[in-house]
């Protein structure tokens, strides 16, 4: 049971660091987006930002999945 608890704690800590990194990247991408397209407070730039971040997230997930699959082989 102690091993399982430690594994869960490690997973939660890893997830927490992942969240912190995601929030940092979110702020960075917003700043870059603002530099290129201006204010992100309007509806159209917000939609473009959301679509862009979604596409990046999907591509990154696919890339990481491919790497993980290759490592398993």
C-alpha cells in the first residue's frame, strides 16, 4: 500500500508541475499573440487564439504519443 500511495503522490506532483508549465505557456502564447495581432480582448482574436492553442495541443499530443509508441517497441 505504501508503494501505491507514493506512486499516486508522484503522479499528482507531476500533474501539478504540468499545470504550472501549461499556465506559463498560456501566458507566453498570449503575449506573443498580442504582439502579433494586438489585443486579445475582442471575440475574434480570442477564437483564433483558442483554435491555435487547440491545434498545437493536438499536434503535441500526437507527437508525444508517437514517441512513446516508438519507445515501447
